[in-house]
């Protein structure tokens, strides 16, 4: 004790000074001396309690502070410090209670307002937290830390614009506030303002170059910008500082997936999981497994993520997608419906919920769900993926709306494309006058796939003296007869699986491709982002996607006058190229097994009429199924032969048949088979029944190539008019009905009038050899004429426009 200090007041002041100077042992002795003289001295009890807590004697320290409060209940600092201690201990309830007691005594207590806000944020009570911060801000309107914390709470509340404003105010007070720059970048990323977000993160890193959180945020933004190699570099920089930082490992994994390195991605997600039990890492791990087609393992990984975070919407969405790929649409539907309940605006979830139920042939609330999805699409809401929407809606107008919303949201045209596409006059391009037109076909399906079954012959017969043909392949590699056949058909076959959209676009530009032809559209494994960068002067939507892509950077859509009547061009964003016969090519070399299975082998009855529909289950809708059941009831001994898409669909279709008075046994399901064997088993059927609103496409060509007549009903969109196009091109337009009532009557007539059906089968057998549908070389000449017309107009300085290809000599049906 300093000489001369004889009273309690002097002792206490000295103790506090020693405490603040860090001389804790001396301060403790002085506090204890005060308390020996005055055991209920509330200030000495309080400060000794604070000191004891700071040195690890928390229980004893808390007891001292409580004694101080008991001695003097209206002691705001004691209540406040007790709150801070409980806050650090993770006892949020006690912390909040003490901050509230502080403010009841001292309403303007700045520390209590700030820490109360922090505690409320921890408890998820964000609106109350914001109120507390605003009260603190009223006392100190230029406090950078309060403004920063306010931005964080607004970020939690998804009020991103306001969060950015709060961070801006904080940065106006403290220009080197790197954490504010970092979180401002996150808010801008969530607003979709990715370039601004990146600039903000870079400002944060200018002050703290090794900040792992900023480096990881930068990787996340670069992912959004599709700058995958840079994202990996930024994640690696974070990992150089903290080698097991889970967030950086997760973002690195996603970037590796995007450049086609799923095995490396799996390792990155695995490291994140070894670092900590991390829901996002589990979700990424599942995504990598799904990319590697290890779907059961993917489902397990997503389920583990959901066990940690039951409301983790990304994991819920991805598990639902994996269930779809596994052929378990009933489980997918449950996940999608839960996703919609958690987040009604989650992109495409509402549409996928209905699509999954269609896959399972679960038609509960079908009409209400359809109306809800269509209404939202027409309001420009992102509720359905365009491919899914083709199966849901028969409205060409709604399909255009859906595609436009999707293209603008996911694949907008960049301000600086890889190649702007100016119209070049022939006088400015003399050095290219005589060279071959360079066509690039872009696809993930250069393998055994429905599109390939149709196009393989066309690739082989292309006139290589006039056209230079390149395959840009971003699908899985396959070592089979079909893949080998395809590879030998092109001038060059380029595998770009491990390249980003930007890199592929630059490759197309270097190859000086004249016409880039997208065979995928918005179907599985598509990469619209490549053509969104505008790498080729002319870009074409063809075959793989039966509808508009709704994007300004796609110049042409190849169709015919059946799938797109001339009066309906306004429903398509592209200019329409009308081929003379059918838009769909066919391979005249398609093999059909010579051996036809017996009815018994296919579980069909030995006698009786066989209706069949080998469409995927999602194309079967209640109005069409009602027709089919009425046909079975009217045609004694008949059966309906369907494709065995998934167990849920089989179960639900049988139940639906019984509800309509048809024995479940009259629905027979065909398992998957090789293409050759599948074509051969068509010989056991009598009549193919088409679906609506989405027709049979390759499936319709399968039936006609195998000699099986098909009855269709004309829809209003491209996808609902394909079978009609094929029937015209094979010379059987009388098999096209305008309404479902006419469709039913036509099918019933053919099933009950043997002579009528035999006559149709005989005509199909003749026409298959003589009409345009299966004439691959005729088709080749027509589409090459289309390419030449496109290129000639472009080189003449003319913009894309709809046009019709003049038919070559040969049989042509009037349409």
C-alpha cells in the first residue's frame, strides 16, 4: 500500500489503477484489503470479481459480482460486466438478462446496447438486435464498429442493400476497416453484383493480404463469376495461411467440380470434413459424388448434412436431384415440397416438385399445382427449370417466358463477349471466300444416347468438301462402339470436360468456328454459358431441346412447319429455320435385333390387343391416362404396355388404373433394354399411344422405324407437335388428332377394325423406305442448305431472319 493511503477510497482507487495497468496480483491484494475493512463494499466486490474471472477463477468471480449487486442492486457496471462474462461463457440467457438489467438502470449504457445486440444476434433475434444497435447509433452516430455490426445484422436479415449502406457508412468513418470491406463484398455478392463484390474484397485484402476470410470470400465470388482457376488460386492462398480452413476447401472443391475434376474435388471436400463436421462440406462432398455418378453415396452425404442442419436448402435440393437420378422420384418430391415450404422462392423448386410427382405418376393436386406453376411463370418468377417446364406445360407462350427468365438469371449475355458478332460483308472477308464452312456441334451426348441415335448418320454423311465439322464434347467419356463411330465422323473431336465456359468459348473463337450448334439447350449436362459468351458469329439451337432458349445470343432454332407454325414464331426468341420435311434427323443405319422376344418373355398375354407407350413416366398426365383406361375398358382383352421408369410410377399407375375400373394386371411394364432389343420388342405391340402436352420424340421415331403405327394428339408447343411432324414426314398424317376426343376415337377404331390397322401398318412399311423421315442423306442436304443460307446472309451483312429451306426433289408431303 502506498505510504499515506489510509482510507478505503484511496485503497480502491489504487487497486483499480493497478488492475488497469495489468498488475493483477497487487490489485487483488488491495481489493481484498478493502473488503477486510468493508466486507460489503460493492465496488471492491465488483472489481475483484471481474479480476478473478479474467484469471480463470470464474465461479468465485461471479459470486463476488453477485454479492456486489446484492449490496447495491442499482449498480449498472456490475450487471453489465456480469452480462459480458456470461456472454463469453456462452450462457446467452443470463447474458441477455444482465444487459437488460443494465439498461433498465442506465438506458443509454453504450456497452450494454452493443453487447445486447450481439447476444440477440446469436439467439437469432435479428430484428431486436437491430433495434438495440440503432439505439447505440443514436448515441454515437459515427461509430464505425456499430455501423459494421449493424451491417452484419442486416446481412442476416437478407436486407442486402441496407447492409451495403451500413458498411459504406462504417468505411466513411474508418477507411482501413478491412472486415467491413469483406462483409460488404458478401452483401454485394448476394445482390448479384459480383464485379463490385470482388472490388470490395480486394480492398479488404489490400489492408490484410493474408486474411483467410477475405481470401475465401474472394474464391466464392470468383466461382460466381465462373473464373474457376482464379477461385482455386484464391482458396489455395487461404489454405496457405490456414491449411485446414473448411470454407476454403469447400469453395476449392466446387471450383474443381466446375472444371471437370470431380476426383480432386472429392479430396478437397474430404479434407474439409476431416477439419470439422461441416454441413456445407458434406453437401459439396455429395455433389462431387453425384458428379461421379456415385448417387447412393451422394444421398448419404446430403443426408448427413441435413442431420447437422435440417433446414439446409442447398443440401435438400441436391438430395432431391440425386433421388431423381436414382429413379426414386417419390422421395425427390418429398424433398422438393419441403424445400418449397422452407423457401417458397427457391429457384425452380416449385416446378421440380411437380415434375418429381409426374415422374412418380402421383397426380394428387395435379391441376392446382399446374396452375400455380404456370401462373408464377407468366409473372416472370423463377419457379421452374425450362426443361422441366416443357413436361409440365403445353403453352408455348409460357415456355418462352420461362426460358427468358432462366436465361436472364443464369446465363445473361456478357457486356464483353469473347467475340462480338458483327455482320461482315464479303468484300471485307475475301480470304475466307472459298474455305469450308466451319460447324461446331456442342454436346455432352456423343455416346449411346437418344440424340446420338438420331444424329449419328448425319454426322457421317456431312459433305466434308463443303463443311469442316468439329465436335465439342463436355460429357462423360465412353469407350464403346457408338462413341468410336462418332469420333471417326468428325474432322476433329475435342474433349473439353475440364475446361471452363470461358476457355471453351475462347477455343471456339481460336478455331474460327462460323456456326456453333448447341445440341443440348437446357437438358441434363448442358452448358449454355459457353454460347452466352458469344464465341461464334452464328449460334443455333438444334434438336436436343424442343423449344426456345429465350436468349438473345442464340440466332436460329431449327424446326419445321408442323412443330412451329409460321403464325407462332413470336413464341420463340430465335429466328426459325423451316426444314422441308421434319426437323428431326434419323439414322438409316439404326440396327434392330433380328430376334423378336416372345409375348411370354415380355410378360404380355398370348392373345389380345397390345396398346403401348414407351414414353418416360413424366410425360403421362391424368387426361391422357383417362383416355387410355377408357380404351382398355372398351377393347376386350387388351393391355397397356409401358416402360418401367421407376417403382413409384409402377405402383401409382396400377393404383390409378384400378380407380378407373381397370385391373392393375392389364398394365404391363417393360424393363430397360439395349437399343437394338428395345426396337425389336416393338413388333409385339399393335398401336403406340402418344402423350400430351409433351409428345414422344426419339421414342416416336423408334416406333415408326420398328414398323409400329403411332397415334398422336396435336399440342400447341414445339414439344407437343413432334410426333405429328414425324407422321407427316412418313406419309401418315391421318394418325394425327386435333383433340383428345378425336385421339381416343382414332385409337379405338384402329384397335377394333383389324383391316384399318393392317392397312396403316402396310403403308408404314412401304413409306419407311420411300418417304423423307428416314432418308438421312436427303435430310443432310436440307440442313446443309440451311447452314449455307445462314452463313451467306451473315457474310452479306444481313441479320438473322426466319427462312424456309427449299426441298430437294423427292417425295414430299403437303402440310
